[in-house]
C-alpha cells in the first residue's frame, strides 16, 4: 500500500490554503504572545487601575496558556485535515462499492447518514482537546465548575442532538434538491435556501424554549429591585421582553455573560447567575441596556440579512459545483458521483473555512462597530457611561481577559472592541 498520491490542482489549492491559514495563525498567536509577555511584569500605564499586579500576571498567563494550546490544536488540525482530505474522503465516497457512493438516486436518508457519520467521526479528536481545556486549562485558572460526569453527559446530549439535526436537515436538503431541480434545474438552489433560512429562523424561536433546558436550568428572575429596574428599563427603551430569566451557568464555568434570544413576541432576556453575583444592580442594568441596544438599533436584522445573502451565495456555489464533473475529479472522486449531494456538502464543510477565514476582518469590523453603537445606546439609556464602564471592567477582571492584545489579533479574532477602546468611546460620547 502506498501513501503517495499525485495531487490534482484543486487539491493542491485547498491544501495550500489550509497551510496558509495555519501558518498565519501561528504567526498571529506568536506576535500576540510576545506582545502581552512584554507587559507581564507590570501593568502598563494605559491599562489604568483595571487590575492589581497579581491579577494582571494571572490574566497574562491565562492568555498565554490558551494561545499556546490553540497553536497545538492548529497544527494537529491541519495534519488531520490533510490526511482526511487526501486519503479518507476520496476513499469513503469513491472506493466503497456501495449504493451510497455510486448512486445519485440513493435514499436521501442514507446519503445524509453517510455524510453525517463521516463528519461526526472527524469531531472525535476535538473531544480530547475540549477535555484538556476544561479540566486542565480552565481548572488551573479557577474557571471550571463542571464535574467530569456532567461534562460527559453534556457531550453525549450535544452529540446526539447534533447528529439527529444533521441527518434530518441533510436528508431534507437532498430530497428538496431532487424534487425541485427536476422542474427548476437552474434556480432550485434559491427555493431550497429559502426553506433552510426559514428553518434557521424557526430554530431561533425553539432553541431557548426546548434545547437550552436540556443543558441548563432557566429560572425567572426573582422579584425585587433588580427585576423592577430591568423591567422598567425594557419598557423605557421599548424592548418589552416577555421574560427575564437566569441561567445556571455557574455549574459549569466561572465566566459570566448576558444575552437575549428569540425575536418578536418570543424574545427573552437571559442573565448568567455568575453575572448577578459579580455585579451591582446599576451595572447589570447597563449590560442589559447594551443588549437592548443591539435590538433597537436593528443589529439582529442586519446580521440576519448578511447571513441570508452569504448563505444564498453559498447555495449558488453548491449548485454550480454539483453539475461540474471537474469538481468531483479535482477532489479525487469518481465521475459517476456527479450530481451527488453528500460528497459536495462534505467538501464544503472540510475546505470552505480556509477561504472564508480571510474575510473575518471584515465581519469583525462591522461587529465591533455594532458594539460601539450598542454601548452608546446604553450610555443614553442609563444616563451615564460609568455603570457600563464599571460592568465591562468587572467582566474583564472576572474573566481574566487581557485588555491590550496585539492589533492584528483584534483584527482577525475580536468581534468586540477592547476594553480601553470601549471606555474611551463611552466617555467621549462617540
């Protein structure tokens, strides 16, 4: 048996793209590590009085450990990808002499099952890295609150849900494609995508109601000053949430957050119990005002619109590649697989991210812009910048977030502005 193969042009392009991303990511992480390590001894003047020296060193070490472990994951991931992409993928979809691999008319359920099993098996190595992060890295810095038993149960539940959703959605997609493309061979992808975008919106409504409770307990916020002030704020800003709920995030992690889910009459505010423990009432009020700002300023519809057009473009590419024999040949597949949905979906899942990665600075830029706008909304809603500044500072300290990352790191990885940028904008009224 030989492990040497002659790469097609398409395979070479994808492999080069994978290595280009990983090499750049390693460079990015190394630059950020050197940047924050140079400040480890003492907090620089621009950080103000955010952290005492001991906490600053701890936050620096936390960032360094996460970055170095992520670098190991990047290297392992690209090695695994190349092996799977060049050897396992062509074998699985071309050399298995089965009904699935050599018939475009195979059962949609069977095609969806094969694609889902293939992609699910590839997720197994990530379980080991997740375990290390949870019970070594997070444990070392005091964030892990989960037990090993709870972690295993969570992974089993998540895997089962992911597997079932994947099979159902892929089978539906393949079935719709076969039904619609026979009548509308050139525009089927538009109708299929609209159906799936509708399912995405439906899941936004159903997820907090039926899926989140499988993992976390959601309880109504107890009556008292905090609830009264938050409800008053929501009324004042025209948000009118159906409910304010508290999620028991503390049973898994010491990190804290707040968000709202759903839309229309189904929207609800969710606060982490850790957030309530760590912050004063006016600070929580400012955090909520920031989240309301995203809603009132139309950020959610804007993001959905971007998602819609990007998804539509993805389905167009899918329709183009489906009918292109050169595409299948270029990925080491047999010609008789042309018009087979499962292998094309797997290729997209495996390779597309290496190309869209370079667009992340654009999406992050607009995301950070939205965060500034939501901060400004919160400032006006509570009448002062100080409650939100104080809340953000506590979030940084409690989560050991480093406030001065390398600028390139923020460009490629930060969907939120840094703390110092947000403070400056809040206090200047910009």
